[in-house]
C-alpha cells in the first residue's frame, strides 16, 4: 500500500489526439499520459492491461463521448 500521495501513480490514457493545449500539457506534467488515440479498442485495451493498473475510470462520459466499447473489453 502506498505510504502517501507522493507514491501514488496515476497513468492517464488519452483517447483523443494531443492538441498541444494547456490542459493536455498540464496533465502531461502531472502524470504519465499514454496516447492511445490511434489504436483500436482491442489494441487500447491490451495496452491498458499491460500497464498493470487496477482501477480505470472513463472521464469522457462527462463530455458526452464515452468509451463503452473500450471499457467492455
């Protein structure tokens, strides 16, 4: 178990292309961003699984563009 917030690893998986904007830059500074925008749902699911994460949240659902096909794999 992590001993504090500094030990918490937060990988982000970008399903949209990098626009170089300030939000994407801020996210890249704060966490590891995995660009999976060009992958099929199956390839993206494999990449996500290979990172060994235990919990995955789809934040795009709040923007009206969900990733149900990806999360169902």
